[in-house]
């Protein structure tokens, strides 16, 4: 059984668009991130990204994790560290 899931995008049937309201914005970001992290797409994308683009994405993601999760949440939710 996989420890990562992408169930939201598989079940969401609402609007995908940005700028209408906070709820739609949040759901759109979830959709985009789950679609973006699809194995086939992300493999193709990272092969074509420059070193600077890879570093930018890494810095954005680690910054968001650091700013919005406690250390315990980081280990539980991101690293899936159950032990």
C-alpha cells in the first residue's frame, strides 16, 4: 500500500480556476499540485528544467513546509515518518 495519495484530484468535480474566491483557489492549488506531481509529467518536467529552476522549486517548497508546518507535522505529513 502506498503511503502517498492523490485522492482529491481523482474525486474533485468542482471548478478549477484561480481568483474567484478563497475556497476555489485552495481547491485549484490542490488540483494543480496533484496533477503536477503525476509520475509521467514530473519526470518529463524535471528533465527539461534548468538547475536554477530546480533550485527555485526546491526553495519554494522547503520554505512553505518550514513556514506552515511544525517539525512534528513535517515528519508525519511530509516525510510520512510513523516511527
